[in-house]
C-alpha cells in the first residue's frame, strides 16, 4: 500500500510484514550525541518468582532530534483530537512532569 503524505512529500510504503510492539510506557529518554534521541520502551510484566510487577525493556527507538520533535508534536496533536489532552493529564497529576 502506498500513500502520499501531505503537500506531496515522499511516498510512504507500508510494510505488512513488520511486527507490532506493545509497550506500557516510555521508560526513559536520552540524547545520543547531540543530534539523536533514544527512547527506551518497557512493558509491565508479572514475575511469579519475585511476586511483583517488573518493567522489562522491550525496545529502544533512536531517531534524529528533528524527527523526535516532530513525533512529540504530532502525538500531542493526535491525543488532543482523541480527547486525551496531555496538558490536562499533567494538571490532574496523572502523568509525570
């Protein structure tokens, strides 16, 4: 499946063979050098040995700073359109600041 992005930018080619990744949180963020952002994703999993929930790292995503900034803005806009304003969650104490 190919689709044009807004303003006739480069084509997007969907890959139906990629795996979906489920993560329960973005565990940490760091700068890699001065121009890349690393996002560590984790999933909460029950440990029957420790009888506790553990946060297991499931993936790291590294992207250029500009891409990370664009993703943050796009995700914020998407959540607002879905009725889940991140600013309201922060004000209500539902999210770390």
